[in-house]
C-alpha cells in the first residue's frame, strides 16, 4: 500500500504543472457547486422563514369584492358583503377540507388613545386563532382568548412599537387606553414584521358596531389537504359555497378576493425544488470540465508510461494491479483538489451568511446559506465516483498494451 502511494505521489510530482492546472479545474468546479448549493439552501430557508412570519401556511383568507357579472337577475358591478352566517355555512358545507372557520371585523377610522399619545389605524375584532393564523410573536402578556370573546371583554393587544408610542418606557401590560371613548385594558404586546394592527375580541368589536352582522373577511384553516390540486379544489369549493349564498357566478373572480397561502407555499416550494435541481446540474456540469481534465492527464500519463507498463506486465504484474494504480491516481487528484474546493466553498458560504444577515426585525432573502454535513458527504461521494470514472478509461487502455510492443516503445 505504501509503495502504491509512493508511486502515485511520484507520478504527480513528475507532472507538477499539468497536475496543478487540472486540479484547479476540479477545485473551481467543486467551489462553484458548494457556493450554489449554499445559496439555494439560503433561498429555501428564507422562503420558509417568510411564510412562518406571515402565519400558518395551511389557511385561506377570503375577502368580499365586487361581482362584475350579471347573474340570476342580479346586476353587474355590485358590492358583495360577507356576513356572520357565512362562517357556519362555509364550515358545514366544506367540512371535509376545513378544520376551523373564523371571521374578522375592522374599524379603520377609530383612534387608540393613551394619556401620552394616540394611534390611528383603528382596530380589528378577532378570535384567538388570529395569533397563529397571522404568525404573531407575543413579546409580553397574552393574546385574546376564548373567555375574552365569550364575555365581550374590553381588552386589547397592540404591537410593541405602538406600545412605545402610547406608553413610552412604561410597562404597557395592565395600562388603559380608549377606543371609541370606551376604556380597554392592554393585555399583551406582539412583534411581527408585516403587521401593526390593534386587536380586540370579535364579540366586543361586533357590539361596538351596533350588532351588525357584516364581517370584513373570513379565514379558513385547511385540513386533509396535502397537494396543490387539493388546495385549489378546496378554494373552488369555498368560492362555490359563497357564490350560492350571495348569488354570484363561480367564475366571477372579482366577487371574492382569496389568498390561498397553502397554494402559494406549494408553488414556492416547487420552485425552490426546481432551483435545487438546477443548481446540482449546473454545478456538476461545471465540475465535469475538471473531471475531463483529470481523464486527459491520465491518458497522457498512460502514454508516457507505456514502457514502464510493458516492463511490469513482462515480469508478471497482474492487470488488476495496473488498473488499480491508475484509477487510484485519478481518485487521488480529484479528491485532494476537490476537498480544496469544498473548504473554499464552505468559507465563501460562511462569508455570504455574514453579509446577508439581516438586522433586528429585518427580513432575510438568504437565511443561513450554509452547507450541512449531508451535502459534504454527497459531494465526497460524487468526487470519488468522478475520480474513478476519470481514471477508468485510461486504465482500460493501458491493459490493451501488449508487453512486447510496450518494451519496444521509446
């Protein structure tokens, strides 16, 4: 084994420039593959973080719009209004694909006032599920619970930035604010990149609207939905149910504004998966140039060592020993320079992670663009296979050399 290793090293030292140039091609290909894989991993992580920040991915938001088509005696361009009854109707008629249906009431003109300052933007009356559906991260206190809803409590949850505006450095929990001249107790603050709403119990908001049954939007939590096709079928079912209830055509896209987060997530995941495959293909094709270089140098090495191979065959060397030496030389070149590319690629991915790291509260397009141990093993496996293939054909050529002809070669 030591003799074989010495022979391999002697051959590589004898062809320093050619080995270095070929090794550079291999290192460059592996380097690009690692960097591309780390960037694609960062994109996937960033996408997942973005969806998690915006709330659960298995929900559908429905908001009323305008029916632009005349339908069953109803004229076109009429306003569609969602009502309380739609919650139970949606839940009962789509029970196979929905596990929860909740609504929201908004008043965008109301002011939230404290003794120090006030906020514009109104409030939203919600159910406890809003915490999960909107991806809110509580920073203090608690969110609205079912007892708040059942008892129509005057409690409020505000964004932590708004809490600083209303109460400066004082602890906001337990403080009083006024909404529409009614006193509310602050029970919690939250942090969310995308939202700055003020939340009160749904039943409290309904009472403040004079008991109106109008609602602003409906949120449906999906169940038994695992594919894009099932998600789109569920969305079509929701549109059909509300179309019958409010007399508009199912194909009237303007009647309802529907945000299907599950479909968006599935499409984004499919796109990220395609990017991942494309990265592997591009990286492997780039690495192929280096592998071809290794194969070429091994062909040249076989040609230069024709006399040596003839002597070894003449004194009884077995074909498999010659085959093994040439293949191992190829694997050694590919693996050594490949690991150089892996190390440089990992260092570059770490640098990208530092550069793209978002500040506090910021959104990262690339999140944690690093290469894990599994990918390192995969690349190592690819290197060994590629090196063996690069040396296989030159090795097979060497076995075709007849000892007599090889001994005459100069």
